[in-house]
């Protein structure tokens, strides 16, 4: 009778341990799956934000890149084929020639009124005016190109920052998911270990213990 009672009690202990281990493993697996799902959702959100920032900043970067060859050509360190065309287009858009002609006309009128319009001094003054005016206009154009280039560089730097944040956030999400999976595996291993230990203890009690009427061998 004692042996039977011991077997029943041991079976109950084994069954309880198995149920407890199963519950722990299911809970750990569920927690890992939930963390993995959250990480995937967060990664998708980060990717969406990054892509939208890329779309918003790309036109500014493209505009900055477009002026790079023109600036290099104007400095004599690259292809100069685009420089004249770009400068002429700029001048035409700003009324450069009209302003130049108006200035030269006003200066010529001044020297005519002074009676020296045909003199060397008058000619030199007109030439100097044209050169200075053209040089200043070229400087204004070049500065605007450099400003556009700066806009592109700023956009590129901003996107680099967005990319860094995206990489860091995604890495953190993936690490959290990996930690959750690792912890789940450890929890399942511990649950199995506890279950097998409980089973071994129960069989030890049945075979040689004294709690159930001296055990089977008692």
C-alpha cells in the first residue's frame, strides 16, 4: 500500500513538474515572439522614416551635386565646358547685359558732356568699368554656386545623421530581439532542467526513500 501511495505521489509530482515546465517554456516562447514582432515593427517604422527623409533631402543634394563640376571648371581644376554656358544663362536671367549697357551709356554720356569722350582717358574708363562690372558679376555668380553647393552638403550631412540614427535604432531593436530569444532559450533550458531534476528526485524517492513506506526496495 505504501509503495502504491508512493508511486501515485511520485507520478503526481512528475506530472506537476512537466506541466510547470511546459507553462514556463510557452511563456518564454511567447515573450520572445512578442519582442521579435515589436522589433520588426520598430525596424519598419525606422526604415519608413529614413526613406521619407531620403526623399525629402535628395533634391537638395542633387542640386548641390549639379554645381560641383561647374565650380571645379570655373576654378580651372575640372571640365570647363559648362562654365560659359552656365554663366551666360545666369547673366541672361539677371538682366546683366541690360545693366551693363545702361552703365556704359551713362558713363559715355558723362564723358561726352565733359568733352573727352574720344580721349584715351574716356576709353580707358569705359573699359575699366566693363571689366570691373563683369568681374563683380562673375563673383556674384560664383558665390551663388557655392551657396547652392553648401545647401547640397548640408542636406547630405543631415541625411548622414538620419542614416546613423536609423542604423543605431535598428541595431538596438535587433539586439533586444536577440536578447529576448536568448533569454527564452535559457528559460526553456532551465524549465527542462528543473523538470528532469524533479523526475529524478521522484524516482529516487520511490526506489530508495522512506517517505512512502520504505520505497519499493525498502
